[in-house]
């Protein structure tokens, strides 16, 4: 889900992105392109082009987190695959202005969700490190909020605590919280 904020109003767009059998970078390209599209048409939508927040849960959290990290590379990839889009979006940023992550998958190297890893990497071990957000220098990463539940039986809460450490190291404004209960799939409820 992608949320776009304008003043005191929130306008929400829901992204239907490619999933399996597609792997990286297709899913992330879908989100990067959506960010550029909405930013390019912000005036039509009545929103502030500088207040675009992406929000995702679980595997969708990984989509948001990795897209925020790899936005420049993804933009280049989009224009390689679809050169006609460079005229429309060449000067438009694909970086979100904020990231909201609900019990996110962050890592594909340690205490990770196997299904998300398999679906994103297609079994390519080189992509496991590349798509493990916490292993990268996150300097310049957007302000971030993330939470996880310690009793989550699907995505270990350690994903959020490792993200917290990486964002702290990079000096990124963020708040990462863990709660004792709530399991997985609690969503924005």
C-alpha cells in the first residue's frame, strides 16, 4: 500500500505489484514507477509532491524498504526496460519521502522469512545480501517508522531491531518499536 500525504488530508493509493514468478527488480520497479507517477501528477491529485509516504506490511514492508534503499538503481532499470518513460519521469525522484513498515521483512541473510527470500531472489544467493536492507549504508534513507511483535510466528521481530541499528548507524530519523504481543498480520488495526 502506498500512502500520499497532502496537508491535513491523506490520499491513499494501493499498488498491485508483480509477485512470483517475478523476482527482483520487477516488484521494486513497480513501486518506484508508482512513486514517480504520483509525484509527477501530484497537482492533479491535490497532494504535496514532497510528502509521499510508502507503507507496507511483511513482504510489502520489504518492498517499501528495499525500494527506498535502491531507488536510483531502480529508476535506471525502469528507463532501460521502458526508455519512453524517461521523457515523462527523467527528472522525477523515485525516492519516497517517508517509509512506514509493519512487521517488515528486512533481511534475507539472518532470521528471515524464507518465502519472501525465495520469491524476491529466485534462489540467487547474490541477491540475498543485496536485498538485505540492514547490510547497506543507509545514509540519506527517508525518515522511517517500523514496528514488530515479539511473538510474530512469521517474520521474526529481529528484522525490525536490525533495521533500527542500521538506521541509527546512518543517522536517519526513525522510530522502530517492538511490542510483546500481536503476532503477524495485525496490519494497521
